[in-house]
């Protein structure tokens, strides 16, 4: 049996097969390239975000009309957990004994609970918990601690309902260094 030489004419079996192979190679290259760059095929987690709940919440301390950003201590936000970072801010915020501070979150939804612990600056042991002012939801606390430097450890917690899995769940903890004066 004698094989006929393919002359590369349009419509020949060889030309059709070569075209199909080239198309498959090009499509595979585009898919692989897309998976390695920012595209709809990018399966890498985006930096500092969570599943469908926006960015990881920040806790802000308000005192005397100013916002103070603390340092993240730990978090478990929709399964993205970090252990205690154990760093504290270098700078202290001067607050007067008997005054109030307010804590807010920058988040897609407000937390179910807020807890403010007072820690010793040296060994970071808990000294006490700040008491919330009144029964409102303003997250305002009275500075009723001894004069000197302390750490305020603010934990905001979201506990989603079993009936509403669209709500975020977890906690974030931020620390603020304060210097209590008279």
C-alpha cells in the first residue's frame, strides 16, 4: 500500500488535524495562563479578605473626638485564624481617669458582643474588664482603672445564626496602649 504525500492543501486531513491540535494548544495555554494571573480563574485567596464577608474587621477606639487604630492581637474570621500576635502599640493614648472611650468596628456588619479587658503592660496579664456605660449599644466604656500605662484589649465577636449562614462569624481582637492620668 502506497501512502500519498500530504501537500498541505486546504481541506486535506493533515491540515484539518493540524488546525485542531493548534487550537487545543492555544486554548490550554490561555486557561493555564489565566489561572496564574488575576482573572476569573484565580483561585488564590485575596490578601486580607474573607470569603464573601468583605475585609477583616478593624476595631477603632474613639477618645476626645479622635480615632485611634490599635494593633491586631488575634482573629478567627470565617475560618481564617491567626494566633496571638502579642505586639502592642509603642505609643500611648493619654486618657483621663473617669472619662469614657468608645469602640467601633469598620466591618460589613456590627458585632454581637464587645469585651474590653485591661492588661498589665509588663506581663500582659488581665487585670480587669472595663464596664460598659449604661445598657445602650454605643460600646462606650468608663476608664476606671489605676493611673499609669495599661493595655486595652478589645474583642469584637460575631456569632452567626444557624438559620442565617449568610452572616459572618468569628472574632477580632485589637489592643490599644493607654496612659491613664488624672
